[in-house]
C-alpha cells in the first residue's frame, strides 16, 4: 500500500483481489474509483466539482441572516434524516 501525504490532499492505492482502487481525499472529501472505471482526470474533475459546490453552498449560507440560516439547517437536517 502506497500513501502520499500532503497538507491538503492524500492519495492511496488500494489492491483488492485483482482490482486496483485509487482513493483521493481532498479537503475532507474522499473518492474511491476502481482502475477500470476512472482515470485520474475524471477523479480530479469530480473532486474539483464537489469542492466548488461546497464553496457555493457555504457562501450562500453566509449570506443568510441568523433566522434563515437556522431554518435552512433544520430543513437540511430533516431532509437528510429521511
């Protein structure tokens, strides 16, 4: 098992049976893809898209007042539980 650690990302190559999996963690988000189904470029774009969505969501939340922010968090928690 090979692990490369940097301050913002980690890469891990996992061997499971005859398959190789690449796990990339970027700012707390982890994506694992099998060798046959993903290239490094697709993993990188998936990570960047996910980070962009996270930043958009955070900036939207920061723009709300305290009451709206509280209501939105309750609604999201309720939807998550369903």
